[in-house]
C-alpha cells in the first residue's frame, strides 16, 4: 500500500510504445494511466480509438513472465473481421522477432512468456468455458453487445499471487446503443457525465462511488481520423444513431415497440402473493398465486444450424422458456421466470423438465417442428398426469403452438397488454433474477426488425396468446409441493 493514498502499489507498467507502433492520444494515455483502478470503461463516440486503447492497455505488462490477458468480442464473426482488434494486433506483432502467434488458440506469446489471447462469447453459456482459468487483464470490446452476466462472470477469473506486482484489471469499450445499452449505462454513466455530455463538456474521466471509472471517448480523441469526412458518413444515419456514434450520447435510444414508461413491476415474497406496483410506487393490487394459472412456453432455437447462420451474419437465436402467471379475472400477467440458452435438444429437454418441476405450470406450449419436436414429444410422453388439476387429460396439457405468423404480428396481443399496463415484471430483479437484465434489454430495444434477436419476447407473446385462449379451461389451483411430484422429473 502507498503511504500517501492507501491504495495498492503496483509495478511500473511497460512503455506501451515499446510494444505498440502508435503514440497514445491524450485520452488513451489517461485511460492507460489508470492501472490502479480495477474496472474502467472507455465508452462513447465511434472512431475515438477505443479498441486501440484496449490493445495498448493489454500490452502494459508484457515484460512480466506469466502475465495473462484476454480480449473478448461477442461473436467469432466480430473477432475475425478485417481491421478489428485481433487483426490490428496481428499487424502489430505477428512478424516481430521473439513474438509467437498461435492460430489455433488465438493468442500471442511474448518473449517473457506473457500471453494475450483473443476470444468470443456468443452465447451465455460460453462464459463457463473459462472456469479454471485466471487472467490479470480481461477486456471486452463493444461491451453493449454482451449480457451483464457474461461481463461480471469473468471477475471470478481474475486473480494473482500475493507477491506479484501486476494489477488486476477489467477494461471495456463500447459505443452507446445495442442490446446491452441499459445495463452498461446503469453501471458506468453517472448523472454528472450525462449532463456534461449533453452540454458538450467532457472531463477526462468520471469516478463512481463503487470505484469504477468511466472515460468518455470523442471523435477528437483520435488524431489520425479525418473527422469531417467521418461526420459526413455519419450524417446518413437517423438522429438517434448519429447522436450515439458521433457524440457518444448515452441519453438517447431508438424508440422500441415496448416503451419503458409503460413497464410495470411486481413484488413477490414467500407468501405467494404478487403485489402489482403502479408507476408512483403505490400498490395497484395484491394477487395470490392461487388466483392465477401458470403457463410455460418453450420457443426452441439456437441449434448448430442456427449458429452456422449466425456465422454468416444472421442475428443470434436462442431457445427461450418463460413462466407466466395469468389472472384473467383482473386482467394481469406476471412474468415469473425466463431461461435463455443455446443448447441442443437433449440439454433443452433436461432444462425444460427442470423448469417444469420447479414451477408446476398447468399449461405447457412448445413448437413441434425442428428442435421443438423432440421436446414436444418428450413432454407429451413423460408429463405426469394430474399434477395441477387440469380440466382435460394430462396428455393434452401440452398445447401445440401452430401460429406461423411473423414474430412482429404475433407480438400484437403482448403489445396491447403491455401498453395497457397489464404485464408485470419483477422489481429489484437484478439480484433476484439473473435473467432480468438480458430480458429487459431485449424488450426495450426491439423494433420488430428481422435482424434483431427477440426469442424471449416471442415466448412471452405466445404466453399471452395461449393464456387468453385457454384461461377458461382451468380452475384455480392449489400450490403443490414439488417433493410430492413423480420422480421422473
């Protein structure tokens, strides 16, 4: 610890110009000087040199043996693009004496034995690939393309020996916008930073109470950029995207189909009561679970074939499972649980069984084509009869989803319920519901475009459609102890 500041003392970093063939800009230099800060976000305008800043930061301790760094992009396509961060690193180092590039493992090995690795994390489950590894430096390029869980999980991979003078650092860059805009903004962008950015003022950095640091990026921060020519290119964008990419404005977002001011929340404790909360914080209604009937909707996707299409530029596809409690007497729907995964049919079947056992829905909907077919058949064959007092035989409890209209059209009933403030989501859900951040980002940013991921929305839309259709067929059910359910689940 330093006597003056009480902060940990670390070894002096390398001169980045020894490793990197460019001179850092003033903003990049400030970003690099924050070696005593564990978590720093360099975010804002496109073209501000953010990715180069990450690469320079990764190179600050390459003279240390056993130094390990890893840099993530969301997909392999992102990682493999020409002039993207991995390609730039290869331009810098691939033909330098003493530096070895391992193509199979996508990593550079430096003369000291230090390593910089490049990786992607296209699916939520990919974060588990890094169990058992450890890194001194972890970085995410274009952070808003990642989920919050993919980001925070890698903190568990950051550790070092006590006497090693290398600091542990988490670094990230991004433009505003993207599916992760909301959680990144909440984590890093202070009210002071928002006000300064709107006023055209930019401090070198902003420090949050948590110790995180936000370093704003501007076009002017990149001395090699032809700014006026780039502004001309950006002038072709809509006003929101232009503000995000040209000004680094985190306060604007493209209006989605589901406006945030129509979002309503519920509180739920161990008493099996949903307390619906109005926008002013007052309680609209207290709805017992026994007043609701529970639906489980399975929207299968994310197979190897889907991933192949993604590699060709198609949007990511996920299998989504939602649990929704609907109280038709009061016209309310409560989103209870969401699973969003990229797995093949056997693992999805296992997950569907687990979710079924935990939440005991009275109605399960599953597509019966493609990946959904074996799930549909398994649930029909193995679902125990008489679990939640159905009004029809257990073999018919699984309703075959036959609507084949496009997802935008299928979402219309959900849109109506949502805008009428009849769909409720878990309050203070970030800690209680790890799925909430991803779901909220998908919901608020979806504009119904074909290139947008919306699998969770689609599953919820199915729940509203089938809830309205089959509500009269079910009686109010008692809560059943999961331990009493057949062992097959």
